[in-house]
C-alpha cells in the first residue's frame, strides 16, 4: 500500500477522478462529484471531530442562567450543520458521534422562549 498526503483539500477530488488516488476522505464540497456516479462508492461515517458554538459568559446578559438556557434551546443546530456541511451531517447536543450510543439532551423548540421573560429580557 502506498499512502499519499494531499495538503490541498480542493485537489483531493481531482486526484481521485484522475486515478492518482484509489481512496480518499473527500471534503464535503467535493462529495457531490461522486455520490451519483456508479464509478465511486461514497461511504459516510461518524468522526470524533467536533465544532462548537460557544456563548461568551463574560457578557452581562449571558451571565443569567435562564437566558443561557433559552439561547441553547433557540439555536437551530441542524441549520448550522446544513449550512456548513451541505446537509451531510447531523446536529447533536454532545461531543460524541451518534454511533457511540451515548445519551444526549433533548432540546424541544417549544421551550426556547419561556426563561426570557422571567429574566427581565
């Protein structure tokens, strides 16, 4: 087996199409080139890679626990995933991939406004 490192993510799909590579972790932006082709097999998988959106606890309004909770409920996690990963991943409330079967929080959208009036905002 010969391993080749391709530093430029934009070059990976081209190297795969040209036959320079037989296997590759294709960046999200290049998956559509292969997913409907009978010449390639696209296999999605969960990874341990995590991207996190933080609230700044140093701001006056984020020091209120009820408001932080309301903001957590209000974030549309799937919209972020769809925008960043072109809909090719899943939103989660934990740092672990779903394949690890670790329980996650349930964040019902109906609860996103309740704590705000109680906090005076």
